[in-house]
């Protein structure tokens, strides 16, 4: 507004100065022209000097991704802890699987003791290599045969194996190992003959197992053949 007044005043002074030079009508228009120029200058200055208000800045400012997005929910730690505790409690209360106990557990343990004794005597040079090899081969043969015997669940064969290990094998190898080196050399044939006889008994037991398995196989095959023969499949 001040620039309009100044423009009009300047125009009035200019009109007085030029009154003798310009027509009277033009002199009257000079103050009005000065006021118009002052108004124009006032409007341009206000546009340049005007600062945006706080509300306008807030409205024009881009929204921050952190404020525009909803906060992520924190994981439910209490639920996780409850689940872990439940699993641990179940593992504690669940009974552990019981190991399979062989009916020949005592015999197998005794044969391991005999193996250690034979190997120990061999390291001391109290047994020759032939006695060591044939004694260990006999024990290994029995150890491999026992799982097959367990599957048969035959009381008679089980009794025979127990007697063979705890009586025959024990009375053959154990006394021989207690002999002096000189007596071992003189009586080595006694041990070899005894091992031969035990091997013969094991052959008989193995043959009995084979005959029993063969009989079961034939019985099942005949049963299956009779079942499907009635349906005219064969």
C-alpha cells in the first residue's frame, strides 16, 4: 500500500514539473499512472517476499516411509517359549526305547572274554598261529550263527548252543590257556581235535536250521499255491 502512495506522489510531482510542457489532460493522468505503477510493484514484491506458512510446509512435505507404514508387530515370545517347554517336557516324560536283550547275552559276553584271552596269549607267544586262527574262527562262527538261532525261537536249539558255549567250549579252551608253554606245545593236538569236534556239532546245528527253514518255506509255498489255485490264477 505504501508503494501505491509513493507512486501517486511521484506522479503528482512529475505532473507539476511538466505542467508547462504537457497538455493539462496528460498532466492529470501522470499521478494516476504513478499509483498504478506503485501498485504493480507492491504486488510483485509481496509475491517474492512471501514465505510459506507452517501448515503449507507440512501439507507439501512428502510423507516419510517410517511414519506412513504401520509398525511391525513384535513376535510373541511367550508363545514360543511355551512351545519349547512343551517339547522338552514331552522328551523327558517319554520312555526311552529299551535295547534288545539277546537270550544268548551271557554266552556272547563269555565268547568275547575268550577272544581277549586267546589274543593275549598269542601276543605273549604262548600259542602258535594255527591254534589262534582256529580258536578265533570257531568263536566267530558261533557269534554269526546265534542271530539265526534266535529267529527260530527253538528251545531245543537254544539249549544246545548254551551247553556248547558254556560247557564244551569252556572246558576245552579255558583249561588249555592255563597250561604252561611247554604243556601247551605237547597238548596242542588235543585242542585242535576238540575244536574239530565242536565245529562238527556246529555243522549239525546249521544243518538243522537249514532243514527247518526249508520246511517252513515249502509249507508257505504250498499254502500260497492252494489259495490262488482255487481262483484259477495258476
